[in-house]
C-alpha cells in the first residue's frame, strides 16, 4: 500500500531542509563573512573571505527572507550526513520513490558541489522529473523516469550577472569520468554537449529569447557554451529547490512542476510525430497534471494563463498538446483553468445510438457518446424528462426509456451542447439536469435557426 502523501511530504521536507543547510555550509565555510551589494536597485549577497591574493568573493544569491535566515543561522549549521542518508533510504526503499542511476547521481552531485545550482543553474529534463515524486508526495510512473542524459539550463544574462565562474564544464566532468569528451556539432568552436563512454551525456541549454538561431551561446559562469532553445525561458523562470534521492541527497534547483507539465505539452507538438520523445513528453505532462489538478490548482492555472497569454503560436501548441493527453486528464485541467472543451480544435461529441439504460439508483437515463475515440458517459435525469418531455411518473423503466428514445435527437443535441460549450462538471461525463433543459433547448434551436452548424 502506498504511503500517505502527507507522510512522504513531511519526510521529504525534513530532507530538503537538511540538504539545503548542508549545501549552504559546504559552499560557505565559517572563516568568512556575508556582504550585501545593491545592483540596479535589487539587493544581492556575496560571501567574502581572505585569500592569498587579498579578498575572494562568491555569489550567494538575491536577498529573500529564506536567504537571510540561512545567513543568520550559518555558524550553527552542521551537516548530519547519516541522518540525511536515512531519510533518502526511507523515501526510496519504504515509499518506493525513484532515485537516479548511480552515474547520473554522481554527475549531478559533482555539478552541485562545484556551484552550478548556487549560480542559478537549473536541472531540467527527466532527471528533474524524478525529483517531483517526493516533492508532490506521489509515485510517478516508473516507465517514464529513466534517462541517460543530464540537462542543465541557465539564462545567459544570469550567467554574466553572478560575476563568478566554476571550473570549465569539461574539466568537471572528466574528474568524474575520464572518458567524457565534447560532442561534435556544426559549430566546431562551440561545445554545448559532452558524452562519456557508454552514452552518458550532459547538455547545457539556454533560452532563445530573440530571433530563432542554432548558434550556441556562452554561459560564462559555467565556462561552456549552451544550445539556445525556444520556450525554455518559461520553463526555468522561478525554479524551486529540490533534492535528488542519491547518497545523502543532492540539493538542486528544478523547474516548478506546473511549468514543467505545461512546457512538456508545448514541446511535444514540436517533436516528430510518433517519436519516442514525443510520447514521453505527453506521458510526463499527463502524470504531473493528474497530481497538480488536485494539489496545486491555483499555481497550475496561473502558469497556464502565463503561457496562453504569450500569443497565438503558444496557444496553438498548448491546445494541440491538450488534445493529445488522456481525456480525463484533459477535462480536469480544463476545469482547473476554467475553459470549456470547445477550445480544443476538432473535438466533437457524436452518437451512434447505442442502447440506453435506466439507472434506478441515480434515477437517470444513461447513454453513451464518443469524442475523439473516447467514450463519454451521458445521462438525463428523470426530472428533466418529466418536466420537459411529458411526465414519466407511474411509468415503468422501459416506458421511461421509450420516452427517451422518442426525444433522443433533441436530448443528444443538448448533451453535445453542454459537453462542448459549458463549464466542465465531471471528466468524460455529461448530466442534463431539469434546470438546464430550457437553456440548452434554446441554444440548439437558435443554432439551427441561424444556420450555424455545431462544430
């Protein structure tokens, strides 16, 4: 039996706090001090200590209440690695949450220790996706959790603004595995990817916020180039802290799960149709959306509105992506973002006159429609039949069904109107209530009169 989400999240929260404190303590030893700087009206913090050349400064981050608390508690912080390992073990072994393969974990740990995430790098891709299970207190499908790639993203302007550099990316990777080498590309002098024997790969990425280009862009802080990608700015804006379940836990930054899910909807439509990565994008998005609709509906709605508000190109990809996920997931998302189903191009509800049934417990006549090859459960209440198509009081179930059959064309049109154009009440379901019949009948009548064909 899966552990209750609250227990998983409580355990993870303790691990997150421990890993945050340990990472902060490791990055900033006690023989130094923290100093603020104001840059363009915003306050940033740096760690300063004496060195052979005078003074050395390391970037800490923009001022936040959380950062000020960490600074205040810095000298009292001690890393209890044994406790952290025990928490990781509990999350993996007792709760069945995913951990990266050892080689991936070692790479991310080395990048974290070097300062990649402190310098506002963001772990993206499937390795980041693995961090959402403990964060959300839910087990995500195992079949879409595995990968041989590590993807690191950073805004180019941030890479300049932090005013600090870690060792060159290739040197860091060779310290882990001497077989790492640059991946050749058409821009011979610019390296954005590195690969080791066996296929393990590390890619550096940056948002393409100007005109479309495939020319690699420099990430000064990481001493490497990065591949520019469209839509990446949406993904890595305002990332969240997370722990990767490897060894005693690796403190990283990942995209917010709601941005990750929506970004996957977008990029799935830019993949080659039928490609394995397209299927993985869709499945990862759907798995997260199923959870987020319940646990983070307001954050999910806000992220959707931001993406949808970026213009027609974004809207087209979002709606195409929405049409590719399971209908139940799609309907829950539409209910969260308060849109009817009619925003999905080509979606329709049709009927092939399957046999209706009378559900005595619910006191409704049920019938089935079809939308995009998925069955839609439709029903009309007995009260709606009584009040609008002649009383059924005293009639047998079969006689009620006969009344439904005689009025079936009108009832199916009402079901279609409600399914496509009204707010969603339940996924993959339409129930016609007596108070709705008049409005639905008027709508379908006006549609016929105007000569407009419903979708």
